[in-house]
C-alpha cells in the first residue's frame, strides 16, 4: 500500500463516526436506528456484540451487518475496529446546540468545542487530490459563476471576492432567476461553483441539473453524500459533525477554510507557472 493510500485509509477510520453523523439524513429507517444507537455513545458501542447492538437498536443482526458494510467495512468486526479508532481519536466529539438556560461559560465553551470538532473532522477528511483538481479547473475557467442561497449566500459572496482577488473572472448572480439563466446559457470555458450547507436545496439542485444538461463543469462545496455532491463534476465535500446546527459558525467555518485553501492554491500555482 502506498503512503498516500495509507493516509487515506487512516483518515477514513478516524472519520467513521463523522461519516455516520453526516449520513443520517440519507439513511433508511432501519439504518437510522442503528446509527443513532451507536452515535449516542460510540465508545460503549465498541464493547457490544452484534446481537446486543441489534437488540438495543430494535433491528435484526443481518441488518446491522448490512449497515456496517455500507460504511466500507467488511462486516461487524471490521466496523467495530474502525469505530474504536474513531472514538479514541476524539475528533468525533461534539456538543449540543446552545440552549436558553446556558450561562456565558456554557455557550462559549460549546461554540468553541463544536468549531474545533468540525475543523478536526474537516482536516482528517479533506481530499488533497480534489482540491488540486478544483484549483486547476478554477484557473483554467474563462468565467466562474458562483451559486449560493440562504445561509450559503454569504459564503458565495466571499468566494466571489476571493476569486476576484486571485485574478480570476468570477461572478455571483444574487438573483435566482439570473442563476438559472447563466446555467442554461453555458459557453465553453464557463465553470459553475455551487455552495450549499445542506447539499439538498431545491433551487441549487435545479441549477446543477441545468449545468449538467449542458455538460458544463460543476464544482460543489457541500456535505458529503448529499444530492448536490452526487450531481457535481468535482466534489469539495464537507464532513458535518454537528448535523443539528448546520447554520452555526462552527459549521460555516469549514466552508470559509476551504475557500482560503482554494485561494492559496490558486496563488501558489499562478506564481509557480508564472
């Protein structure tokens, strides 16, 4: 196994719990029961037999085995081993959303800890290859159209600013109708950069589908395993630790960091080629 493959395998093991959290909204009813049971106490789950885990989850043992294989493991024993490594790493730990009864110390600590957890999960799951491909595609593009709505609009505006500062031709059409128009009128050299903190926003999915009909290149900045991610040419996938608080600063921070990484990559590559 090459060094790169070893790193990828290690990162996957550390992020098994993060992957389960991110996949919750895409799991069927049976799988969700198992995932929620495990996520309630990952460390305790590593000590359970398949029979006990199945009973506690209210599902059959074959269902548990199928669930384990969904997450790129050979079966329950392999899954438990990777789960134990993820639990020991500590990067899965997160906090509950801020509550009205929290005092200053509690909500301050929650926000800081949750941001660290999200950034650690992002660090372990980031794909250097996808970043390099995205940087290459952005530099080659004649025009970059950025799309983001709702909670992602501020990130989209920031992306426009960073790409323009990097010397690229970038535009963020704020109006949804304009976003659809630019996706429908693809010209050679255009590239679409779509941002979504859910990866399931109907309007952004429509833009992605329009771009795909024109065989236009699409880069998405979205949660892994989301619909938008599946529709995109290049995927800058974000592992979301705290799925209950997707619009919090701790969640948005990973998107901002990815934009900084892309801007740095563009700057470095331009200087290298220049």
